[in-house]
């Protein structure tokens, strides 16, 4: 037998086969660090979303989700949302959705930890095959889920890429977002977990390395959060504060042609598209004999025309100023169809798709009968951005929301294609006849015996105006006004007459119009939601 005794100092089992943590501590540490990793990954993915939106015009999942939700609520729910959020009706819901997305991404860190099942403490900072596989599956499943859920919302790009390319870029954007999330989650979780000290490694050095790794993950999350804030600030720096802007009405005077910067504007977007004309194309497809694509220059070489067309918002009430008149120049839709050999049998509707994801469809026969226009010019200049540069649709006789802006695709189809407003249940028929007083108005100072000029406008879309009548006794009797010649069959009409009250008192003035078909404007009062307002514009005048 040997006389050599075992050396206790040579037993270093704890370095090579250390004791693991208890189940409770493993679950606790795993959950905490999974949440931290999930938060860091969510913030990094959010930063990528913001950068893709600002630099490439690719919509964020938050915007896609917002578009999806708006198409799946009814008009009453939509109005309640507007009233609830008030002046922040666009930014607040997006902000809440963003926070919810970050929260879900944070919570998914725990699911990731449960699936990878790493024993603690662990060795090394390099994720294993199982960890990478789970992260990849996360990224792919989230991309597929987003693409499936938002399929109809995907063909939008705020820099103007055409329909199919926009959809592909949106899917690629989702993939980038979620791959970044998966990679950061995988690397971050592994870096955060408590580690064994490697054999022959100084414990202090190991602890310092662990601290640096955890600090790095947290710094990455903080940096991504700050970057996201910066991207959001740049995004909102172009906020559409002009949304719902009424046509200017200085000194209670309307001009026959509304200046571009004074024309009413309504938009669904927090930030309107900023189209790169070198990327933009107009696509003509569907049930047409010769599908085709145009650049901006090619489109402007087509036979074109110009005419005055008045636009009115469906939210315009009696006496309201959500309406304006401009001279639009572009190619008639009928001419465009002729360039493509006509439509095929079965083409009953025309659908219009836009850079911001907005779309509508209308009966093709009606759209052709009203001589619709695809316009690239407004009052002698290129379309302003807020009015749809580089191309918008003008459909006389329809409310403004059915005259879409930032057009990228015209498609002829056999069935109705629902859009935002039709999905919510808004009225989508011919606009109602309307008329209003410009003068006198409620604050007008009127004296008995004074000759008072009455001036106003009337509008019935492409039906035109045949007659305007004014009452000074609340509708008991009516007197016909004089009409100015309209600028076109699709523009508003100015009317005028004189009134000379002989007795002091309070007078109820009312105005009504008769459209070109002979139908008299109804006096029945109806609100703007959801069918457009009706009823007379009434002004109470005090004569001294």
C-alpha cells in the first residue's frame, strides 16, 4: 500500500461541478432577468420601428394596429373615442398602444425563459442552440401573426412606394422589428443570468464581468428608449395640426376660388405621407384590359383637363365651413381607362388605394358619369402635401372622405371593397344639398329702414343649383335670390339679394336651395353623424 495521503487542497469539485440554485431561487432569478431582457428587447425593437418609419416610411406595428382597430369599430364607438381623447385623439391611442406593445414584449421574456429552461447558475455568455431556436421561432411567429392580422393594412408606405412593394416592405419591417427583439432577448437574457465562475478564474474578475454584462444590457435598453423618444419627437415634429381646419372666412367673405393654404383639410394621419416622387408610381390594374404603371412624368403626359370642383366634409353642418372650392387639373378617369383598353366584363366598382393605407371603392358607372378626375395640380400649382401630393381623386357629388389623397393604385373590381368609413357605417351616398348665409350674421348691426345685402353660397355637388330662396320670418314665406354663374357644374354657387326691414325686432332668417334635378333642400334637421347633416342654415338677426 502507498504511504501517500490524499491532499485536501487538491479537491476543487466546486469549481468543476458546482451546486445549482434551488428551484424557488431559479424561478425567481429567471423571471426577474427575463423581464429585464424582455424590456430591453422591446425597447430595441421599438427603436427599429421608429427608424424604419422615419427613414423608410414603413408603418409601425402600432400604426397598423390602429388602422385595423378603426376598421373594426362602428361609428358610435369611433365618436366616443374622439370625445374621450379630445385634442389628443390621434397621439394618445397610439401612445397607449405603444406602451401596451412594450408591456407585452416584456412579459414575453418570461415565456422565453420558460421555453429555454436554463439551469442556474449557468456557464458562459454565448446562447445555446435551443435559445437561438426559440428566439428565431418568436421572431417568425410574431411576423407571421402581424402579416396575417394586418394583411389589408400592409400596402401603405409614407414615402410613396407602390401597392405591392409597400406590402412587401411592411412585412420586411415587421421581420426586422421582431428579429431585433428575438436577438436582443436571447443575448440579453443569457448575459443577465447568474454565472458559475470558470475554473482558475478570479472570483472578483468573474463578478466584475457579470456586472459589466448586466450594465450593458440595461444601458442598451435605456439607449434604445432614448432613441425611441427621439424618433417619436422627430415623427411628431411633422404632426398634422391642420387636421379639421376650416376654410378661412375673413370678414365673413368667401372667395369663388379658395386659396390653397386656406382650403379646409381633414386627414386620418398623425403625420401625412411625404412622398418621394422618384419612388412613387400610379398602378392601374384589376379588371382592365391593359394593366399598367405610370411615373409622375408619364402621367402628366396623358390628355388632361382642369375645372373647379367644390369639396365638402361629411362633418360639415348647416352654416359650416368645412368646404372649399379649387380648380383642379389632371386626367379624367374615363380617359385613363381608355388608355388601358377599357374595363373587362364584371368590373362594377373602382377601388382607390393610397400611400397612407386609406382606400375606398365606388360604383364604376357613377364615378364615370360624374366625370371624376385624378388631379396633380391645385389652383395652378403642384398639389400641396396636405392635399394629396402627388395625386388625388376628385369625385363630384361625394363627400370629401370619398375623394382620397396620395393615390398609388386604381383597381377595377367586381365587388365592393370596404374602407375605413364604410366599415364604420358612415353614409356613402351622394352629398346632401346645402346652403348658407355669409352675410348677415348673428353679430351684424342692422337698423330699421337700412338696406341689408344678403350673400351666401349653395352647393349640391354635380347636381348643380337651380334656385335659392330666403325667408325672413322663420320659413313662413320665401323669396327667390339671384344666383351668380357657377364656375363649373361641380362648384358651389354664390347667391345674393337685398333685405330692407322696416320694423325693429328679432327676425329669423333661413335659406334653402333647389338642386339641378328640382329637389328642394330639406328643412329636417339631422346631425352630421353618420349620414351627413341636413336642415336649413338659420340666422337670428336683431333690427334696431
